[in-house]
């Protein structure tokens, strides 16, 4: 990997004699790490843990994750280890249920992590401004299975109009990506000082756009995957000076080898690959100054809407979900949607002002007199597995299912909708017809590769 000459000069000036160690590390292999989904009962792999994350683990090598059914079942998420440090910020400062916004959320690493970390009763809104990436984000959150989530596709300025709605805003802002050079060697050709300055200005604009949506006294968690001070310390100083925020200290262990500020004296946390086992990463936590909070209330129904009777929800649907009394199941056209009742008012506020990509659990679809159970129901942690016949399938059959090929189930299995599982983890539904089973895996999610590696055995 050939590093840009200006990057070398700037980073050497920043790190001094330590720069040579960084450059050596950038030529080394990229560490591979995952986070397990404890809410789905995923056990720990027999590999070294990530020190700053209770559910993070390093792998000895990169596997063919595409061909591991447990990956598609949401049993774990492949995430860069340094960015798991978000966990320490949440555990230190968030102890009660919150409304949290993950502003620049695709592809979903931090969002799935937040869904595991936030206190019970919290709501996570995950936003992505690019439409295609917002669909990938919704897919990964659906696989993770936590129903207390909403995915949106909006510009930060539009979300900023939601005055004081969020207790916590996580902003992994778009950056020049210096910390990803080792992982994405092509990105070195796109780097320039001009782009660094452009990114720094864009990051400040994003924070300004979103600031109004953060409650007084609320937390802004700012992060990048870059090394320079313009996008890191300088922007933290700017947020404090211009917006009156206070930078907060996160307790860290010395053996984690996390680096402090390289400019100013604010509490910030830097990861360098020659010191920590991971990629380049920067994080800071800022608290908005206290003040009077403006409450947003959902708009009441119009007279026309009040006159309309809500479509009846088929009674058997409530048996598909654990604790159905904690959800509001609604019919919208042919779609059955289950939203956590505690967050229904917030969903109404968001749906009136933002583009909703997904929310809660898509439970099913009405097909005449039939109800087709939805794939998101199969992957949800709220699924009541006892409501369906479950069939355990082999790795070869699971890969066929994920390719959306036809399965043949044992003849003794009753006809109807069947939940197929791999190692106890639901993968999705089929409609068993007796001689064959119609594969109901989403067409847009199917494995398109004809290649078939050896069986992936990350978990015994």
C-alpha cells in the first residue's frame, strides 16, 4: 500500500517518532472481529475477546460469512473492533430508557450494537441519507431482531426540525477515512488535504443541522475513522465553543492502549492500529447544556381519519408474538405491522415528518383469506416460536434456503407455514405443500453466488 506523501508528512508531524510504528502497522493484516447477539442466545466463540466490549471477539481469519447461515440469522455481526468502544460511552452515561438517534447509521454496525446496549424500554431511530444504503441498514437491523427500532431515510437538516426529541444522538460522521486505509487500500488514492478540510466543514454542518433535535442535557457521541485533528479534536473544540457543549470523560483501562488528545486538552479517545488491535478510530462524548425542553406531540387525527374504522387485525396474529399486549398491531393496506406500544406516539411524530423505511416488526401480509407471515417476524426476538411448526435443517439445506432454492421437508411435517431453523436459530419461513416447500426467503436478500465453500463452523 502506497500512502499519500502529504498524509505521511502531516501524520509524522502529528505523531513524531511514533509514526514509523503506525506505518508498519498499516502494512500488516487487518484484524477480523465480530459481536455476538446475546438476545438471540448466541454463545461466545472460543476466540480472544475485544477488551472494551462484552460481546466482541476477534477471529483468527476472515471467514466466508456469506455462507454462514448464523450470520443471516442475526446471531452475530461482523464489526471492526475499535468502533465497539461506543459500548463504553453508553455504559458510562446511559442508565435509563432513552430515545436515541444513530444519525449516519448504514450499514448498521453501531445501530445493532446500540440495540444490544441501550436500557430496556429505549427506542433507537437509525437514519441513513442515501436511499440504497438505508435499505441495507434496514436489512441488518431486521436480522438483529430487536423490535424497538425505526429506520429512516432523511437529511440531518430534516431531522433537526424535531425539536428536543432525542436524549442521545450518535454521529459517526462521514470522514476522510484515514483510519480505514489498511482495510480499503483503494481509498488512499481518494485522499487529499482538500478533502480533509471538506470533510471537517461537512461534519460541523451536520452537527449544526442536528443540534436542535437533541434535548438540553442530552448526549452527542461524535466519532470518525480518521487520524487528523481537523476532523477530530478541532471539531470537538468547535462544538464546545460554538454550541456550548461539555466534553465528558470515559473511564478507560491503561492496557487498552487508547491515545488521548493530540490537540487541545479535551477528553477524546483515539485508536491507532500500532497500539490497539483494530483500525483507526476517534470518539468523544459531549453533553448539551441544560435548559427548557420543548415537547413535541403527535398530531391528532383529522375528522376524516376519526370517522374511519381501523381495519380488524386477524386474532391469530397476536399468538405469533411474545407479550402481544406490549405491541400495537395495525393493518396498513395488506401489511400487518407490530409497533411497541410504548413508542407509538414517537412513531406517529416521525411518520408525520420523515421517510420511514421500517419500524417495529413487519408481522405479515394479507393474501385474500390467508395471512403470509413476514420474514422480519421470523428474525425478531419477539417471535413466539411455539406458534409455528419448526424444522431444523442442515448447513447444506440452509445455504439452499438462503439462495431461495426449493426445499423438500420430511413428509410427516404438517402442511402450512413452517419455520426453518439452523442450530436453533430461525432463518425464515417456507410454505409446506407436502411434496415440496415454497421458499419464502426475500428475493432481494438471497445469496446470488453459485460458489460453495467448505462449511463455515464459527460456532460448534
